[in-house]
C-alpha cells in the first residue's frame, strides 16, 4: 500500500561521506561506487535513510529515475526509467531467481526485509553484460553479513534493528549475529515483521495487513588468496494482503541456498564462481483476508511453485582498471500453477503445468583506456528454451475451459530463441566534471505467464490493471536500443548528476485487445473471460514502444552544517505502433530535503512532489491521476557509539492529496477495482533503533 512514497521519509541528509566526491563532502545520500567508473553503480545505504515501509522496493525507489510500483505491503516492484517487473534485473545478494506467483506477488525484493538490508546497489542506466540479461537497469539488495576479521582471535559481531510505525501498528525486529577471525566466519540472520490494516482518513484499507519471518545462517573460510562462502536462508510470508490483485497471499515458503567462491589465481587472474538454488511454495486465495464471494462456486485457492537453479563462472584477466573478463552462466527454472475451489475437490485447473525453462549464456567484457577516455565494452549471447506440459483439469471444470485446454494441449508448446546483448560505455574524468555516454542493445524473452497462459485469468505478471489476460505462444523477444548521455559534476560544495536517456523497444510485450471486435463475445476465449468477469480480455502481443526522459540528483553544502539534497525524474513512455501510452508510468516527480547536521545528530525536512499523470494507457483502461505532495520531518541521533535512533513524522498536512495508481477498493471474486483514490494523507510516526554491538 502506499505506505507510500512518503514512507520513504528519509534521512536524505544523514549520509556521512560520499566516495564519489571529496572525503569531507557529506552531501549526497546516495553513495556512488567507483569514481573511475563514472558512477556506474549507486549504493543506497539503509542505515543512512529512514524508510518506514517493510518493502525494500521503497528504498530502491529513492534513486533518481526510480519509482515504486506498490502492489501490497510486501509486493512492491521497482520501476526504473519506465521499466518494471521482469524487465528489470533484480537480485538479492547477487542471486537471481524466478517469482513463485503468476502475478509477481513475490518480486525479488519481497525477499529482502528492511531489517536485514545493508544497501541497495543500482546499476545506472543498463546493467553490465556480466550480470546477466535484462532490458533495463539492475537492482541488487545486499543483506547484512558477518565479515572476516583482521586477526586470528575470534570476535563477535552483532547488528540489530527494531522499529515501529503508527499508521498500521506495524513493528519489525531483526539483524545478524556471528563470530569471525581472519580465516573463518559464521553468522545467523533473522527478522520478523507484522502489521495490521493500513489506515487513512476515510477509513481502513482492508486486507492490507502483513506478516513475514526470515531466518538463516552463513559460513565462510579463507583459502589462500580466495574465500569460500555458503549460506542458507528461509522466508515464511504468512497471510498478507494484496488489494490491487484479485487474491491475497496466504503463504510464501521459500528456501535460498548459495555457494560462492572468489579469489586470485595469479597476479593477473581473478576467478568468481557462484552456485544457487531457490525453491518457492505459494498459496493465494480470494476469501481468507477479504470478504468471500457470496457464491461458494466462485471461491478460489491457487497453489504455485517455482524452482530456480543457477550457476556462473567468470575469469578476469588483468588489473581492475584494465582487463578482459570472460564468463558463462546457466539458469534452470520450473513452474507450476494450479487453481482450485476449496469447496469442490473435483474442480482444479493446472494453468501452468510443469513449465520448464533454461538459459545458457556466455559473455566477454573488456575495459581499456584510450588517452583520457575510459571505455568498457561487453557482449553476451544466450540460448533460451521453454516448454509446458498439457493442462490438467478436474471433472467439475465446465466445457468452455476444457475446450481451451484441449486446444492448448494440441499446440506446439516448445519454444527456443537466441539473444544477443551489447553494451559500450565511455567516460572521461576532467577535473570537476566527468562526461559519460552509454550505447546498448538489450533483450528480454517472454515469461511463462505471457507465453503459456491458455486460460483467461487476472494473472498478468504483476501489472495489477484489473484486466483478464491470455498468453501467446508466438511472442518474439523484446529488443531495446538504448542511448544515454550525461555528466557528473562536483565542485565548491555542489554536485549534480543529470542524465538524458532514450530507449527504442522493438517487439515490446503488451496486452492488446484479443480480437478486432472487443466487447462482442464471438470466440471461446471471450466466452470464458466473460465467465471470469471480463468480456474484453487482453492477449499478450508484440508491439513497438519508446521511452525517453531525464533524471538527476544534486546537492549543495549551503553553509556549515546546513545541506540541501534533491532529485528529479521525468520519463515519457508510449507506443510507436498506435497512439497510446505505456501502462503505469511514474509521473514527473522531484524531492528536496533540507537538513542540519551537527556532530552526532541530524534533523531535516523533506518535500516530495508528484505531477499529474494524464498520459495513461487506454489499452489497459488506466485512469489519470492528480498531482500531490508528500511531506515529512526526520531526525537521527547517535546515542552512543554502538546505538542510534532514527525517527520520522510523515504526511504532516492532511490536505495533501494522495492518489494511488493501483486500487484499494475491496474486491470480491474476479471483480477488481483500479484507480481508487485515497484523499488526504494519514499522519504516521516511525521510529527505528539500531545497535551494532562489539
């Protein structure tokens, strides 16, 4: 829920030093890693922000060009320069995996509880080819961990966080504890969060409560010039509301296993090896958290499983600033989705039955310097395969879906394709300014829901637009041509990092009207869709699109302890084949934070403004939204060297107009209300206590 953009009431100004600029310059809340890389990666550190929402996507949304796609308390997605969902390469601790739900109720950052997040790494613009395929930028949530020590004596390490938020009486508690020396390390990790339904001046957002438990362990050992680390983590998400969707989460039980080695083989050889497995078990329904459909025949419980196995190997030849990197990776995914009626054991439909996919890829990447110009060029090749078994149906399923299942079973359900990604970055450090240019070709293949959904349902891969969708076996891979130009400037207590970008996407995958006569039920698909509550279904298809815009962050050390920080983002996203806009694009927005930093304490205020968004998707029946402001006060105090307290008060003025792009009206069965408006903001207080012992 929109715990909202305001939930990001941040300590924008509470950051300490930024390696991107002078060591004594505490201006920006985003740390730019790799000065000689022209800020290719931003790091947003959780300890230097006050983010009251439990959703780590709201932390990532603090970066310029980013926005929050809010699909529920624990189901937020990151939008970056107009792209979101599976188009963004999102990982947790570098591990990529497939969502367990057909509606992306568990996007990757669902598995990054804020109490455990150390930082968010955001690849500016596009991700390097070494990190895998992905149409847009990359987001990596780095969890807190026990580090190797500096001497042979075992030393304890503790990092605990507790927090409370008034708007939904939610609380969190979590952290890490462990022992380490210069050869070994061992730690445990755990967190628990629980919140009631979200309140606003008009009442309560029903079924917006959440509950999540995470626990695990990690161990590592130093091996000569390298290190080997193994980790296990389990997450149990209990009943959690998803108002924009026709169903709510009953559980996600997910296990993560990862093994990583990195080390120097010689002066000019560096090896990285990663192996991982993620198993997701999921149940959602339309009657436990929300009013159940009056007719028991319309009650649904959907079981979904997903298993992802990954492995990668990369060898860097040369020095960090002058090298060639070669590597290979593999990804294996299995998915199943089964819709049931709890009142009738003979009613079930395996809408995604034994869907299996594989990707085998390789890449080469080089970094060189031509005089004052640094260059990084990379290319990767991937071979993709995917197929689905014939549907399984119970005897109580009516004839309409049975006919669609028979047609899908008779079709060619095997698919394969090859994709090629190429990226070239250029930059040059010129005293106070670093100009930069990026050119790229990036690709994305259709997901299981987009390709194999033979039954018209509300499963849309996380779009949450209230439409019923059906898949398309003939989808082509998306191909984006990308150009970005900008510069980083820092001098005299001021910094700014503006970027202009353009993306031309061929074969963009978008829902379109199923046939040429929308609203006239003259096909089996439309008949079944009408039975499910929508006589005008959409079918995933290839269209042409373009996205362009500008974003920047900036800051100014006004005088002494007084600082100003801010960011601004604008993106225009539209179809090229028809006169329409892409769906759910963040409106132009900007934020300003003024702070006073004195010794061990900081206080400040932030205003974040969103313009109206009337460039909406007619195809998706998207409603226009009005502009609004979010305001907050925030503070930080270091109570003692190992104990700090953060606090914020959000939505100070009830006259603020907060409009959600996803609806929060109560839904029943397959009837989904979108575009619901929540006038006014609810004042909310948030406090966070952090102890880093020993």
